[in-house]
C-alpha cells in the first residue's frame, strides 16, 4: 500500500514543533545560567557561605555599665576560637576581653560548650539604651546581638 504525502506531512510538522520547543528551552536554560552568573559577579558575591561556627547568646549581665558580661554558647559543629574573635559594642572594637570557659580560661569553645566573656564597655553609654554587640570569629562568621545597658537578660 502506498502512503499519501499528507499523512507524512503531519508527522514532520509535529516533529518540527517539538524540536523548536526543545531548542527554545535549551536556549532559555543557557541564558538563565549566564545571567545568574553575571548577577552574582555584579553583586560582589553577596551570597554568603554557610559557616560551621554558630554562637548564641544565652544570657547577658550589663547591670554595671562599665562591664558587659556575655554568656555565649557554641551551637555549631566545630570549635570556635574565642580569643582570636573580635568583639564590638556599638561598632567599637573592645580590646582585651576576659574569657572564662568553665573553671579555666580557654581559646577553644567546644560544640555545646559555653563561656563567660566580659567586655569593658566604651564610655558614653546610657543606661536603658539598646546597643549592638557583635562577635566576629577568625573564620569570618558574624554574630550580632542587641543588649540593653543597665539590664540583664
């Protein structure tokens, strides 16, 4: 039996339409990859890598305005070097914090461990005002907390 040209023509039209759709989808995927890569470069790599270090503030005592006492806990999966970390109150670097972990002074805060960090407060703070307290680890992780001068929490 002989096939007519019209039955073959319909099959090739469907094949052509499917090929056009596939080519369009491939081009869209390539364009998306290119644009998202360019946007990441233009934004300066704004996507922050996750850190294994995780520090939470369990408690603070700032009843004496001259010294802020922070009880911090390592809830991450790796040790945190508390001595190499930088401590800030209201954007001002605090030099020479006193760090006590348990009954000894330590540089490594182990996972699930806690430490008492005492910071000498900068001058000019007002009781009752909230101040930003930051801990920046040696690895670059930043932990920010709000503490009220003259209070505990």
